[in-house]
C-alpha cells in the first residue's frame, strides 16, 4: 500500500470491519483504502410527489376495477347479472378507502419527520 490519504489514518482491517464497504482512493503515487460512510438518500421533492400521487391513484383505481372484473366474471358463471358486479365494486371501493387513509397517514408522518429534521 502506498502513502495514506492525508485526511485518513492507515489501519489494519479487523473482525469489526466484516461486511463494511470501503472506498479505494487512487492518486498520483498514493493509494489508500477508507471506510465508506453511509450517506442519507436525498429525494427530489418533485419526483417524490410524482411517485406518491401516481401510487395513490393506482391504489385507488385498481381495487375497484378488479372488483368489477371479478364480479362480472362471477355474474357470467352464475347468471346473477348485477349482483356480483355491485358487490365487487363495493368491496373494491372499501379497500380503496382503507388504502387511501393508510397512505395519507404515512404521508403525514413522513412530512412531519422531514419538517422536524430541518
């Protein structure tokens, strides 16, 4: 190993270093290996909100559509035309409301945590 990077001390690897990631710094005539520090992931607020609202819309629409499709299939099998479709839509709507409430609560917690950290 060449000269150590001026900002970091050289040390031997120990058992505690098992599973840790390291960075290899190569320079003109010097090489050093330093432990990699975990950097917090920074999300762009635009993409975060875009993903959040698209997930929310999909989570609301899919259960209703799946309930209607399954209800239509059951109605064709049993010959009970509007009943199963209406039940499927109602169940899908109930699941959508539960998903919406859960997602909004998580969203509020996330934004509260972000506000407290700043």
